[in-house]
C-alpha cells in the first residue's frame, strides 16, 4: 500500500511542477502555444495535482 501512496504523491508532484512550468511560460512576452492553451494546461495540471494530493492524503490517513 505504501508503494501506491508513493506513486500517487510522485504523480501529484509531477503535475504541480508541470503546472508551474506552464504558468511561468505564460508570463513570458512571446509565447507559443497561445495564452489560451497555456491557461487551460495550468488549470488541468493544477487540478490534477491537487486531486492526486488529496487522494494520497486520504490513503495515507487510512494506513
């Protein structure tokens, strides 16, 4: 069970790092892909990261 929890937390961290990378790309002057796509990626990656973090915390509390 602890291996699954570790994988969930690792996935959560990877998604949050991806969100931060896209957020920083959004701050640049000339960006490709467009700002609309980057905003969408930030929302999806951030939401997924938070969701997996909450699931990991829930599973950790059950252990």
